[in-house]
């Protein structure tokens, strides 16, 4: 039953929820340490949750508290096993997209048995990568563009569809001047490529990745190293492509050889090129829009698969950019 919460503003309501059947273990799994899982649900729906045993009180606006109740009931069903904060955050994303029709997500051969598309656009992205030789993934941070591309690369390698993985990105500083970096060439470019290493370690394991580097089955290099090469029988990923120039993008796309597949990822709202330089990703999207055999997936803030606040942050920046007339964004 929904009743008016007199202690709050007129628009706020409170809702009482009793979790059944009563099970202290499931209740503990649902709430998490120090009720951290409940805090995640609060942040996702902008509500306040208080509890006494199996009895919960949800306070907020009428629509969010109803959605929060359904989420709590769903997570309580899943709470026969321990629920981590990550389980809650990913589950919230899936619950938000459950009403949208989407084809079955492709199965990927990686170390992560639970890896799959969490939103309809992520499923579309995975299918596009598997069915096209070149795929562009465009959208804000946290939508899984890079991680899912690396997962597809690992899957293609495990299925022996390609012989090696090549991951590259432009070495452009994100609005900062880092100055001189010590070490050899590999150590100098390592900070720019760290997100690709992290994805590989998560999907294949540290020891497996190290052995594949030794066998030269995996290559990670700055984009400048691609010039003059022909990359055959490989899965190639160009990450942070918004920071390429049109010349670099053309050079990269013309490196693709027989039996290869390429994925280009980038966020057109986070271009770090010097002022006056045109983004190669934006130029490619405009130039190659009618070329057959190239797929495009455009992610939105609804596809963010990170902390619930990330989607709100992306939304706030989009509103601010729209109010200021935009900038380097895709038109």
C-alpha cells in the first residue's frame, strides 16, 4: 500500500515491503555488507530504503518506488547465492531493459562465463561484430564498446577464426601534458594502452595473455606503428578512435588484409586532439556511411554498464553540451 509521507515533500511517497518467504541468509545476501547492495538500489532509482528485518520501507516519488520494489523482489529471488555490488549494478541495468525486445545475445568463448550483452544495443553490437568485417562502436564511456570488442576478439581467436589479436589506440594525452616518460618505447606507450591490457587479463587470465604475447599472438601498439603494414588473419581493434586524425583513420582502415576483422571504438564527445584538428572518427562516419559491409552501433547513456551514477553524469554533460551549442560532437 502506498501512503503519503507527511515528513517529506508533497510529491514523495512511502511504500512498505515484506520480503517472503522469510530467510535470513537470503536477506543478508540481498542487503550486502553494511547494506551496500541496498545503497546501490537507492542510487539507481533515487529513493531511500530503510529496513527492519525482512520489512523494508521505500521512500521517494511514486514511479521510482514502485520500480525499486520490483527490483528488490527480483534480487531477493536471486539471493540464494551471495550478491556482490557488481551483481546488483549489472542486474539493475538488465531489469531496466527487460521490457525492450532484443534478440538472444551471442555466446562468447572467454574466461567470463557470465559475459553477454546487457542491453539491446550491446547485443546489436556483438552481432554486428560477428557479421561484419568492419564495425564502428560509438558512444559515451561505460557502454562496453572496448570491453565487448576485446571479448569478440578473444572469442574469434578461441574459435580459430583468426591467428592473432592486434589492439591499438592513438597516443594522445587526455587534456594534460605528461612531459617526459622514462623507460623504453614499450614502457612509454604502456599508460595509453592499459585499458586494453586490463580487458585481456580479465577475459583470458594473466598467464594466458603473457604466453600469447611471447608467441606474438597478441600485439598491442600505438596507432603510429601500423603504417606500411598489411594485417591479415587478425582481429584488429582501434580504441579511442575519436583522437585519430582523418589521415590516421584512412591509414588504419586500409591496413586490413584477407581474413581480418576490425572494430573501431570511440566517443565523439571526448575528443582530445589539439584545437583546430579534425577527428578521424567523425570524418570516417560521415565519409563511409554508405559503404556496404560496414556496421555502426551508436550507444547512448542508457547503455552505460557502470556505477548507476555514471549514466546520470553522462546525461548531465549531454544537457550541458546541448545548452552550450555542442562542440566536436557528431552531427
